[in-house]
C-alpha cells in the first residue's frame, strides 16, 4: 500500500532537483546567442557562421534525441540524467577555453549530444511520479527551470561587456559538474522506490519490445504524427525567433547588447514562464472533464500568437514589439507545460521517453535549419523581420494540428 504523504514528498522532490538541471540545461545553450557581438569580433566571423553555432547544436541535439529517449526507456532515467548533466557541463567549460571557431563548434556539438539525453529522461521520470491532477503542473514547474535558465542566459550580453564572453561559460560549466555530484547523492532510484507508482511495471515491461517495434508503434499512431508535425513547425518558427531576437533588436533597431538580451530572450522566456503557470493549472483542471485538454490549451495559444508573431516583423515600435514577444512567449509556455502530458494521452507509457525524443528530434532539427537560414538571409540583407513573419504562418498551422490530436485507447494515461 503506497503512502500518499510519502508519494507527494518524493514526487515533488524529484521535480525540485530536476528544476535546477533544467535551468542549467537552457542557460548553457542560451549563453552563446546573447553575446553575438563579442563572439563574432573575437573569432572574426559573420552572421552566417555565428548562426551555425546555434544550428549545429540543434541539429546534433535533434538527431540524438530519439536514441536518447529509447536509451532512457530501456536502461533507466536516473543514470542518463546524471551522465547528461556531467558531460554537457564539461562541454560548456571547454567552450570557455576554446581558441578558434572550429573548437567552439566542437564544443557546441558535444553540448548538443549530451543535452539531448536529458529532457526525454527527465520528463518521463516526472510523469512516472505524477499522474492525473498534478501531471501538467509538475511538468510545467520542471520546465519553469528552462525559462529561468533562458532568462539568466539573457544576461550574457551584460556579463560579456563586464567580464568578457568566456567567463559565463567557465562559471556555469563548473557549477554543472558540481551539481551532478549532488544528483548522485539525492536523486531517488525510481526502480527501487515504491513512491513511483509505475516503477515495477515499467521495469518489468520495458525490455519486452525491441527498438524497431517501439518506433514503428509510435509512427503508426495518427495523433502522435499530428504532434510530430506540430512540434516540427513550432521548432522551425520559435527557435529562430529565440536565437535571433537579440541580434534583431541590436542590429536592426539599434538597441544596446545588454537591453537586446533583455528585450529578446528574457522577455520571451519570462512570458513563457507566465504561460506555463496559466496553462499547467488550466490543463489539469480542464482534463478532468475533457481528455483533449492537454492538446487544446496550446492549440488556442498558438492561434492567438500567430498574428502577434507576424506583427514583430511589421513594426519598429518597441512597446508593441515587446507585447508581441510576450504573447509569443506565453504560447510557447502553453505548449511546454502540455507537450509531454499530451504525448501521454496518445502513447503507451513504456515508450514515453522515446516519444519525447522523437518530438525533440523534429523540433530542434527544424529549428536548427531555420536558424541557419535566418543568418544566411541576413548576410544577404534580408531582415530578420521577414523570417519572423514566415514563422507566424508555421505557428498557425501548428495550432491547427493540435486541434486534430485525440487520445488513443491504448495510451493507459490516468488523466
């Protein structure tokens, strides 16, 4: 007989410990995009090659994500989480001491490989502990660490002006290595923990299906394919927005590097945090009466955000731009709080990390392509505003795809 009090304590302890990892995850990846001027000047590169620093991370991250998800489902989430944090923190530290564009590119690629293994393992571990009424809230609170990391990463421009661009990479890389040791001591072992309601069943059945059957089962599920299409379009739209907003404000609107980081990543991700708080509670409440709530909430958010995203490329008035960035960021928070819970409604519980890995794959790969294209077009004198306007169409279609997602009977999700 499980003890509800102990279940609650352990379940929320897992969220709290992983919140810090999520913060470091996005802070480390976000640092590079908040200091384009100092890095480009130091390395002697243009926008196209600078964009490649973000793109190579996203491409490697995306291609490794399906494998990462399967590894977490097959061999356990806890060791994957700890190893991922340890390796990407070392890669972040290495970036701070690299002397050439090629070396930094290697550091970013290594960061992509190692970070790819974290998120599928983390969110699948969290939903293993949180079912029904707390699932979106727990997932969203964990991902609030992502927003916090992105917001702190937005200070990179100011740090670069005060201490040089390498300082942040060295400091946060060292912090991540130290925190990996903390996780080794305090992160629960779910396979041996009765507070994880599905631990024994998951452990018993996770070895039953070979990887070909796992992937074929997921790709034969119609609603999961809608989620894949949605996340591909979301990545193609919002990753370029996140990565190029600081340069958009600085190069096209004449905003200082410090304020560009605040107007771009900090505003977008701060809004995403607010959207997560709203969407996670709304989804948990609405899902009691509507099993489609996990997909419908972000669908509504995207349809509202699409015209705002188009407006970003159509005006130079800062207050309107910030309002539009805020709405777009909120819609991303709506999705982040519900992506894994929505996947739970259309996939078998044994395949959740793999499913999330596939979703990461299409989203980040498309985001890497469009980030690179945005930089290439900018070098050819096409403004970032035009890229953002094209992204608004993609977000609208992504919202419509979410309206088509319907729970499957074999998902075995407790809503």
